[in-house]
């Protein structure tokens, strides 16, 4: 098999101009990632953004995000695919980003680029802006059907909420039906890995023997700062994923930021 690369971004938390989060332009941070991919000479087959595209997610936000994404796609010479996170809203996304009629149905798809198949699913649950993720039966059936066939370079699965158990974050904030999803994934014969975000820290591990990545993303990174507190600090990163013979190497590329503290919360906030 040939070697193929893709870029994994997540948790961009963008809004249209004038409504920045913490008075920091998250749009400019996303632009920096596309610029870095270009300047570094990487040639990704595609870019995937695994949710929380928007911070608030109205129609204007998604129309603006789509413009930025199209510009980034042109810059790096690769298509950009997205999934939805807990901060996203389905109807405004469909209208503003996809240019479709508003719908509260889950957004999911399968596409193959350069022989590498990407299956994007929606783990976002309407109304759960800070909470758990869940992949419904309709999508599980779709996933099972797709995995009946293989792709020449393998299959990458993307959604927002991680399957992994994350240190300091209770399982109730992640994918609550991870075991169901894993049972379907194990029917596949060409799974490269599962890529997610949501937790704002970089985590790589295995769930039922399958590579799982939960990335920090481009908005902030959360870490312990002592006295039972977790701080959220300005951060910007993306993953360059290299796939050869169904095996993936994940390189986390961190771009310089001011590292200022955006917020701090008691660790019990994330507990069961």
C-alpha cells in the first residue's frame, strides 16, 4: 500500500466576526492551521474537523465558517470534511454551511479520497451543549453497511465525542454508547482509527484494540493547575496523520500562542 496523509482539526469554536470567544479570534487560529499546513509542504488527501465548528452556531456563523473552510481547502489543495459537536446546532448548520433545508436529523456520510475512506458520524445530541455524546441506531446501521466492504487504503472514522476514558473527565461527558459503536467497528476489516475531539487535551490510545485519538484542537487546552483546579489556556494544534498498511502515525503539531489562561474550574465540575 502507498502512504497517505490527512489533517485532523477539532474544536474550532468559531463565530462570525464581532462575537469572538474570550476576545480571541478563533477564526484566525483556524486560518493559521491551514497556513501552516501549506507552509510546511504537507500534501494531505483531506482535512477533517471533528466538531464544535461553532461556539454558538447560528446560520450566520455557519455561513461564515463555510467561507473560511472553502478558503482553507483551496489553500492546502484538499477537501475539508466536518462532523458536529455539542456546541453545534443541526438546522443552522444545514442551512448556513451546507446550503440545505434546515433539518434536525443527524449529519453523516462516507467518502473515499485517494483510496482512504472517511466515515463521518454525528455524536452530537440536540440540547446537550456541554454533555454527553451518542450515535443513534440509524447511523450504526449505516456504519455497519459501509464496513461490509473495504477501502484500498483503509477506513478512518470521525465524530466528536471520544470513546476513550479521559483522565480527569467523567465518562458521562464522552460517547455514552461506545461499546455499541465498538461492536460495529470490530466487524470492519480495514479500520485505521477513530478520531475525535471534545475534551480539549491530546489523548491517544486503544479501545477494544482500535486506535483512538481525542485531540485538543485549536481553541484551548485544559490541564491541572493545582489546588483541585483545571485551567483552560490559549492553545492551537492540529494532527498530521500518516497512514501506511492500515497503520497510522499521529503527529501533533502545536502552533505558538500567548498561553494565557481563559478560565479555571474546580475539578469536581468534570466528575461523575
